C-alpha cells in the first residue's frame, strides 16, 4: 500500500486497475440516470483531488469523457477514491513547474486551483491554442459591492491598488479572483467560461463551513440559531457545481455564471429545519439575534457558518441572482439529500478529524452564550 500521495499517483493500472474498474462501474450502476455525452471529450483539471475535483472527475467519467489531472500530488481525496485509477495523472506545480502540460491538447480545461493572477496567466498562456475552452472556478466574492440583493453577473468587481500582490487574505481574495477572471478572458477571448460559486458544501468539504450545521443538528439538544428565522442563506452542493461545470464545457457555453443555489430563496429556518428532517432526535432551536452574538464575540460565517447578518455591506451576500446559471443548465438536488449525504460522509472520517472541526461554534461556547441569552430574556 502506498505510504505517500506521490506513490499513489505513480501506481500503475496493472497494479490495481481491474479492482478500481469494478468499483467505479459499481458506483456508476447506482446512478443509472447519468446518460453518456453525445461526444466524448478530453478534459484537463488543474487540481482535482481536493473538494470539487473528485466530483468533477466522477461525473466526467460517467459521461464518457477522458480526464487528466494536474497537481502537486500531495492531497489525498476523501470522496470517489475509486475513480483515480481511471484518470491520467500529471505532476507539477502551478507556481513554478508546468512542464507536464507542454505539447499536449485537450478539449476543455477546468482551473480549480488558482487564487493569484500569475498562475492563471501562466497556465492559460501555455494552453491557449491547444485547448478549446478554459473554465475558471472563481468566487462570488469578486463583487465590489455585496450590499445589494439580487446581484447578477454584470455587477462591478473588486479592484486592488497593486495587481502584483500575491498574498491572499480576506481583503485581497475577491480582487485577486477578479484578476484571475481577467487573465482567463485575455487568453481565451472566445473560449472563457467563468463560474462563481457561493459556499460550496456537501461530501468532501474540507472547511466544515456548512458541515457544522448538519453535524450540530444531528447531535441534538438545544441548538443556537443565528439572527432571525427569515435571514437568507445560499450555498451550492459540490456535486451540482461539478455537474454544471462539465455541462458548460460540453455545451461550450461561454460566459460568466453565478454558481449559487438553491433554486429559490432559502431562509436560515428552512435550512435548519430541513436538516432536522433527516435525523431523529430530541432537538430545539433558540434564535439569538445578531447584536447579542456580536456582543459575545460569536463570529458570523466562521462560527455561525453559512450566515451573515443581512444588513449593511453584506445585505445581498446571500441573495445573489442565479437565473443565468439556471437557464444554462444548473440543477439542484434537494437540501435533505445534501444534508444526509454530508452526514454519511462525515461519519467515514477518522475520529480525530471529527472531534476537531475546522470551523463552527465550539459546544462549550455555544452553551455559554445560550445561558447568557436565557438570562437576558429572563430579565425582560
């Protein structure tokens, strides 16, 4: 058994191909509704092993496409491991080693891993002329103004005074992603596809930014819910995003799309009560207003995940318009499916990973803030 990811990448098809083929065919048989594409394509994924990538690979293979992945060979996938003996693996580095991509041709590229413009400039510059379409995975954080509900893809994007900055922070992330989009369009003026996801969720999530909620709901008891029941929230299941990406490449649907769901407006109450529907336990929700949470240093998005107070500069951040993406073919699985599948996947992780989530509110802090809230309420 390989001891490192690099050794895993170097395994030959002969060593495990037959077994992997069987597992893949078995997995595909469980989803017979995936039809074959009209035309098989050669698709290159820059990245491919983290979160969305394995879902893209799975769906692309199920559609009959050939897949190549390019990465450093350091990240072990946590979902769809059965597919990785079915893809061509190229090892390199976005930062300084693109040699493996030279002299090759593909029908489409999905760039999952770039966060600074230089990386896109180098990879897109190398691949233009040998690739038909280039899909860049951006972010809805590119918007310059998040205060307006109903924002479309045509709103202005964030800018940065020094475009050569490569330090990715909360202040630079959106503007750097916007510059990455610009580099994509420069290199592929007739073949650029930009997809701007919202919070990406579901099986394989390495951030726990949404996973916190189904896990917390499954634990039961008194759950502290943020803001008001009517506060909006948005997200995109990684599998829906992956299938949309492959669909856009198949259709050569050039353009920019807000990759956000669900189909219609969703409130925090609907989110949490929808998750409750997939578990069976003793549970109650206590809604604690944003001002009180701020007083007790409970951070929106980081601790109260998937939620921002819908006021001021973030009044529109969970109310993006998704009509262009829906018209282009973006489809959504039900909330209950995403929540249940996330819980099932979470249960497969090692205990030390599950006991140390990367985001979300610690149980001790939740209990402390709830006690303070009840004391405040009792005072009248």
